[in-house]
């Protein structure tokens, strides 16, 4: 399967986070927001601002780095959120659902929302904005920098 890339700019991330906030507004009020670090930190800040949530908790789960995937490890639990009742969990993306399953087990009564969702992880979230294919790698603005990219046609293999 070919690897596809979807580049998200800071402006698009802000628009998509705000669109998610609009969907979550009618479901509140919320006691607070739990940001899944690190990808959920910036969307959580934007959403917390839009929803007037002042309490932001974090949960840190490491499942992979840039090169390999491993077993999920909870580095910091979301102690302030209890069982999640009245809380909103925010992440940038649900991919395979590995992280989402761990967070769901810790906060079973929370509402889970992501900006982007892939098919394998989509059933684990309550609200999301955009679905992307499972073979798409999302390039978030905190992971990229501007540089020249050759035209698509130059990278095509003759058939």
C-alpha cells in the first residue's frame, strides 16, 4: 500500500480545532479538558479557549517514536479527571486506536474527541472533524518545516 501524506498547516489546525469546538459546545458544559500529550496539547488549548474551559489536565502515553511502535506506556495519568465524568479528552488524531484504548480505560465516562480519525481508530472516539485513510501519514505543523518538494509527476514510476 502506498504511503500518502496530508500536510496540516497552523492555520488549518486552528480552523479544524475550532470546528471541533463548535461540535462539542452543545454537548457541554465540561468540567475540564484532558489533552493527550503531545499531539493533543495545541488542539486542547484552542478548544478549551473556545469552550471557556479553564481546567486542563494531561495524560501522557508513549506508543511509538518516529521509527518504531511498541507497547503503550503511561508516563503521566490524568489524576484530576477521576473516571472522566464531565470531562473532554482531546487528541490531534486517532490512528490505530492503541492510545485511545488506554485512555478510554482510564477515563471511561469522558467524551473523547479528535480532529482527525482513521478508520481503525474511529469507533473509539465520540466526536471528530475529518476522516483520513488508514494509509495517510498526517504531517502536523510541529513536525515539519517549509522546504522545496518536487512536483508529484517527477516522483511517479512509469507503468
